[in-house]
């Protein structure tokens, strides 16, 4: 009888730990250097996925969290996200080829290569991309670009979650890339 009682207490202790100390939304990362910010809209909030956009003093902060992932799954997700974003700015065949253009071309100034930034607790893949008024990447025409997106993707091993954090800064104010990237670099796994 004592064996079953000890087992039940132990199981309840484990359940209590996961219910009360499990990370939710943004509680597992430190984003204090990006504050102050206010929640603007939550796109999705489930046990495994959280996606939301916040307003900050300098622009928007968009975050995506995918929980319960292995490090290899997170690496695959990072690579796929980088390829998707880069693909939006790649040259493509014109859907209506004509005598003037067989190809839709995006100027090289809009194309970005990913960089790796590492700290003691986090390894981030970072990228810069241009977005339109709907916060969608892929704009290659100056008068369609409203935001410059500073993107960081990283995996927190201690709670098996992958994050994509984006600072979306109005294009007129996005003159210091290093400054905005430095803000993203301050994000840490807790």
C-alpha cells in the first residue's frame, strides 16, 4: 500500500511541476531588452504553438514558438524558414513572359544571407528581409516596402522549443541594422 501511495504522490508532484512550471507563450525566453511592448494580436495559442505580434517603441515584434521539438527538427525548421524567405527574393520566371521580360528580378540590395550568432546559452540564425504593409516578406520595389524585418531563429534545448523572433521596423527608421540586430541578440533562453 505504501508503495502505491509513494508512487501516486510522486506522479502528482511531476504533474504539478509540469502544470505550474511549464513555459507558456514567452515565459521561457528573456526579452527584457526589447521592452516596453504591448500585445497587439495573438494569431495562435495552443499547447505546442504560439504566434503573436506586439508593438514596441520602435516598431513591431512578431514571435513564433513551436514547442516539443527535437534539436534536429528545430534545425530543419530553421533551414526551411531561411530558404522560404530567401526564395521570396530570388529571381523567378515571369508568369506572363514577353518581349521585355522573361524573368521577375529582385535587386541584390534586397537579398540577405543568413548569419550565425552564438552566446553561452543560445545559437541564433539571423536574417534581414523587407516586408510590405501586410507584414509579408518578398517586396522588391521600394515604394511597396514599409518594414525592414530583423529575424532571429533559435532553439532552447532546456524546454525543447524553437523560436522565430522578428523586429519589424518602419523602413524610414531602419537605418542602423547593427543596432536592431543587437537587440535580437539579447534574447536568451531561460
